[in-house]
């Protein structure tokens, strides 16, 4: 096997790959209607020598070559012919519906990278890339983490931060319906499943900043997902050591009804048992999703999206040993545990959407959704720890063992946290085209009611060498054992609160976009504004005031009349984030109803360059950005749980540069390289700027696909991420200005090998058993290929003798092996 030169450049070790590609195929399918919206039978759909004929319900399907422009011809004995130029990617299933009449017509080219998304600065991710990507937490989020401006140092969590924001600052939509995340998430082990079922996905769009006014009120990013609308029966299944899934789809005979649904189950035991904390822990996750569509006629479309999920965590830690310190002074933390944790998260989500096409220039949509979550965190965990010096003398019988304990103590953590939240949304949206569709107007209004019932009971007691340690906020002299202590005994941390909160929100937007030209240059302009009005009320809440924010935004895209295919974009505007419940609650669990919306001003300047290298398509996207933030609600991170101060006491900024090169490094496959530099700091109470918890300076990400020339059935997928270390955070009770150390750099490589039995399936004879499958493959995956120790946060341990407090890194998973089987009919 000949080594691919690109592979050599970007990876630490030489993994063999190929440079020669062979033609691959894609499928195009759809329904052909006449002017009266009736299906047309016996339409001949052809490409060169390949043909297909529509059935009585107007349906057709045709296998075509991938990665090249082809011309489809639609002919009928009584209707005029239609031609359409398309270009698809390997393995893609493209839905292409056509309306035929008595006038000859040539349809516009259908290409994957279209101008609309390109001028909006939206990155499109192919579903097949998501499904094939090897990752400990496979899904859309695992692919996003290879992008330059996206950060996450926890492979057990679907949370991600974008360009200096935190995990709560990202919008997620499925079929234009906003998706909510759990509230009580405490650790990276508690998110085994993303909301999105990747086997149901048709399209994924992502914007890392400077997005349009039609998207909602968050500060950082937008992930816009569209589920597939089936055109025929299909069945897909996947099984691995981490769980499995089954997805089914179908369509009625009259093509008016279609449905797709899936069941998923995941067990993270394989991953969590590789961590340094030895546990009896089997976290399980399960969900059921369904998307049902009904199209009674040309004017109306109806759909329902439903989801039910349950996550269960029965956690019983046993022991832990973490080695840290320096070569000259190695230190080890040994912990012995008693007790257990029992957490559960149950969510129900349902949404109804209807679309009315009044005429070719006006479209109206109504969306109603309900989200209900019941979450609990119960734990009583007793930990006895020994902080000691490690024997580093080579040749010693005790090499690597603790030889002297400098700190001995115990810690008891208790929690009885319950949350019940109900969100109800109603939204109406409209789209209008003016003057031969040269201008487009979008508008929308939305009402949201949030009802939260929350009980928070948490306390922590720390005992060192038999003497209880009081929290820093209690200023009582304590120099035990030399002087008897006569002050009060108090938990080191103690939070008790019960909150019943109602939040009513009204929001809306109006947006205009157009395409014009001057000379031979093309210019796209988008301008719009949002408003958001809300008020917090509830039991025991007094003095809550109604608040309103306005967010004007604009985007400009220029395509010069150059030989090179370049596009320049400028995006700027105001972005507000009215607080959700978690942002209203301070460290003590007390709700401040008058927390302001955090405000950010985005400036994004980008260049999009399409070119060919070795006669293969590539794209280079470069974005420089600056964000100025005011009314910042500062926070601390405990693993991936965010605790806010709820006082808008800071200002902040973020600036950086993102670069991403994607294309066919290997013919017929899509890979990319990304690089990012970012700096983000905040100034609390005018004390000076310090690093924010998400201050990720350098980022390198690679997603690479390859296959063997002599064995084209064997595919290779590699996911590599390198981040410089994030700030290690500070204890929630401490002054962040005194804790500015950083975690070690994050380095991770996941690799997957997959043998595809259905490769070149179209060349097999009719009746062969493999022709029944669209995909049948067996894969072998290695997570954390180089067995790097990556930390997510720090545990803070006090040395009673020196009065120092040590940051003990909480390491994530080590190297893990997995086998995955997939089948699709």
C-alpha cells in the first residue's frame, strides 16, 4: 500500500493510505408532478445509457456517478422535456422533485455548495461524514469539535463552546424547531446521547458567529439540522460495544404520508471504566424519536417531531490515584470512596409544524412545541484522601509509590437536587418574494412560557487530620491543634434553595435580503433585527421587571469578477442572550429576576475560496472575528456544569482567526484541516482582565478519510484534535483572580477502520444477496489512539501543613477499542 503524501504531513505516525480513487456512485430519487399537482406516470428519467421510469405515483430512482456533473433528462409523451444538471457526492441519496408542464425548461444546476449558504457563511456537513466519524461520543457534535472555533475537552459530553462562549450560548434547531438541553448536568459522564439522531439526518448547517436575525437569541453559534423526508421504505441498524440503534422509514402509496423514526441505546461503561477513578458505574441512555410528514396537497404540509429520552446513572466510586506535580517533586493523590450517586434525566419533547404556500411568492409557517424535563441528582459520597510525595528514585523498590503523606483528610458530599421544567412555544413565520424574487422578506413572532420547579440541596464537609475546615467566607481564627477552636462548625459549602419560577417571553424578527450587481461583480445584502421581551415572576419573587432588547444585524457578501472563485463576507450586529433559569440562579441558589441579557457585538470578516488542486475540488475558508461583550454574567465550571454569579458584573472580549481547508485530499472522499487562534478575557468589577474559562488559544483539527487502492472495500477515518490548555478554573467559593493556572494541552486521535461489503454493489448481478443492502459494513475503532492523558477540570485539595491548595487534574478516558457493525436497506 502506497503512503499518501497528505497523510504524512498532518499526522504523527504514518498510517497507510491510497492516492488512487475509483468511481463511486450516488442516488437521485423523487416525485414528478404536473401543473395540477398530480403524479405523472411513465416519465423517462435518463442519464446517458441509464434510465428509469416513474411509477403510477410519479416516483423514480436512478443511480448516477458521483463527483461529476451529469445532465438528467426528463421526457414524457405529452409534456415538454426538462433537463437538469446535478453533482452529488459518493453515497449521497438526493431527493429531487420536478414539476412538468407543456413548456420546455432547463433547471438550474444542483450542486452541493450552493450560493445561498455560501454567502451566509454557513458550513454544511454531510450526514455520511457524521455517521462514519470515529468518536467516543459519535454524532454531530464530535464533527463540530474538529472545527477551528469550536472547543470541547470532554469526549464523554456533547457540550461544546464556540469562539469564547460557554456551553449555554449555542442555538440548536431541528426542522426549524429549537431544541433545549438538560439543566442539571454536572459531569461529562452524563450526556451519552445527543438529541440528534444521525441516522435520520438529511442536512446539517453550522454558523460560528455573525448569523442572521432569523435565528434566535444566543451569543455564539447556530446548529441547524434538517431531518430526512423519506421517499421509500428503508431500514438501518447499528451495533457496537457502546450500544446500538434501529431506524426505519417509509412512505404511503399516494406519497402524501411519510415517516421516519429511530430507537437508540447507549452504555458508556466501556469508556468510564477506562478512567482513573475505579467505579461500579454503568451509565445508560435510551431515546425514541419520530418525524411524521403529511402533504395533502400542493399548498399545505404538516409534520410532527417527537422525542422521549431517559438517562440513568448509578455511580459508585471505589478508588482513585492521580499522579501530578513535577519531575523534581512528584505528588500523588490517593482517594478511597464510600457511598454512591443516583441521577436520572427524563425528557419529553413534541412539536407540530404546518407550512402553507399561499402562492409562489408567500409562504407561512406555524410551529408549536412542548418540552418537559424531570431531572434529579442524589448522592452521598464520602472520600478519604491522602496527598503524598512519590518515590522517584530509579532503582528503588518503591518507585512510583507514595512514601510520605503531606496531607490527610476526608470529604463528604451530599445532594438532593430535583428539577421539573415545562416549556411551551408557539411561533408563526412568513417568507415573501418581491419583484421576480429579487428581494426576500422574512418575519416571525414567538411566544414562550417557561415554568420551572427547582429544589436545590447541596452541602460539602471537609475534614483534614481530624479537624473540620470552615469555608473561607467565615472569618474565625482557627489554628488547631495548638489552640482550641470555639467558633461555629459549618459545612465548607452549603446551598439550599427552593424556586418556583415563571418566565413569559415574546420575541420576533424581520429580515430583508437581496442580490444585486455592479458591473460584473455580485453583491448579496441581508439586513434585519430581532426583539426579545421577557419578565420573571414566581413564588417569593418580588421586584421583577420586564426587560426588552433589540438586536440589529447585517451581512454583506461580495463575489468579484475574478478568474479565481472568491467570495468576501462581512457580518456585524448586536447579539443578546436573555437569561434562562440557570443564568438567573446564583451560587447560593437564589434567583435574581432582574439579571440582564448579556450583550455581544460581532464583527466577522471572511474569505471563501474555491479552487482545484491535482484536478480535485478544494475550499479554503478564512474568518477573522472580534466580539465585544457587556453585561457579562460570569461563571465557573465544575466539569461541564456551569454555575453563574447572576449579577452582570463584567465586560469581556474575544478575537481570533479561524481557517479551514476541506476537499478531496483523497479522490472521492471529503477531508479537512482546521486551525484557529483565539483570545478571550473578562474584567470583573473593573479589577482588570483575566482569562475566561473558555480561553482556548490554539486549535488544530483534522478529519481525514481514505481507502486502500488494492482493497477499496477497506475505509479509514481519522479524527484528530489538538487544543492548548484551557484555564483550570477555580473553586466556586474562591476568587477567580487568584486561580489562573491552565490545564495541560488537549491531544486526542480517534481512528476507525471499516470494511464495506457493499462497495461496487451496482456491479454485482441482479439477485445477489448484497444488492438488498445500501450499506453493510464492519468497523474497528480505536479511541484515544496515542493514550494521551487529557484533563477536563481540576479537583482542589488542601494541604493542611503548608496551607496550600493543589489543583488535581480530572483526567478523561484512556485508549479504548470498539467494534461497530452497520447495515442499511
